[in-house]
């Protein structure tokens, strides 16, 4: 079987799709006791408010919070984080160290009182992401900051039951590609590594009732970007 997430292409701003057109680099990041895959597609342009010049070459775990209008209180922000923890298995408290405040107000600046509210959550690093592109606000949740750009975080699981033949992620052409990453070689040397995106990236609706679900399918079904092998190595090589 093939495991792939049901994803919403609409959340990826079109102007950023070419970021993965060149060489793809696999990046596995350890956050706390959990291994993650940093998706190579950058979802944001580098901004001064996102870029930390002393750490801009590292993949830094962060939490994205979106603020509209009046800044929320500490208890309101804490409620949001508690909701993250309840709904999602990708986001953890280890992503709180760096918090990115996304706002559509391109002239917005954070006051010292607002910074203190964010620090009270446990953040030691606060970035401001001015995203005034209509309809291109990124979902709240876990991300990685790399060279001042935001990348989605995928949690990695070992397939200890040997249930799957390939794990997939979205590519930059609205298709799929197989995941080329290993995080559990010492514990489970023969196990496939499966990557799952945060459920916080997706919102269910009447038009998209399966948004955020993780689905396993048999490899008799064609997926754009992948070979259809029907559980046959010879057929897979012929395709």
C-alpha cells in the first residue's frame, strides 16, 4: 500500500511553487525526542522579520500564530496552543521556543507588551511575518525556519508492521514523490520511514470533507509522479 496525506494545494501561494524546481535536498530534523522531515518547498520569501543572521543556516522549529487586529491575551494564546496539542500529533511544545507572528498588516510592529505576552508562553525568539498577499496567509501550526524562509514540518514514523511500499509527499507540481528519508535506522533498520504533515495545515469544509486525513491506498491506483507497480517489482521497473 501507499500512504499519502489528503492535502489542500490552495494553501501554497502560487508565487512560491518554483522554489523546489531545482535539486531536492532531504532534511531530517530532531526536535525534542521526535524526528521530522523539513519539506524543501519554501512557503515564504525571506524577510528581515524572519531572518536571524546568527542562525539563518539552521533548520529552526517554530510555531506560526496568526494575529488579526487586536493582540490576544496570554490566556487566549494559551488556549490556541492547547488546541494544537489536542488536535495534532506533529506539533509539540518543543516548537514554542520560536514563535512567528503572521499578520496581514504590512506596517505592523510588535510592542514590548505584546512581546512579553508571547514570551510568557515560553518563547525565547519572536519573529514577525508580514504577509499581506490576499488569500495567501499560511495556516497556523508547526514550521521550520531556514535561511529566513518557512517550510512545513512532517513528523516521521517507522513502518514497523511493513505495511507500506512507499511513503509520499507533495511535490511542487501538485503531484507526489516518494519520501527519501530515514530516521530510525538504528532502532528499525529495515522499516520504511513514513512522513505525515500537521493536521493544523488543513481545514475541513463541505467542499473538502477529507482535508487533513491520512490515507493508505493500494499501488494499483495511479498517482501523479509515482510509478504504479501493482505490488510487482518487474511491473514497476517497466513503467
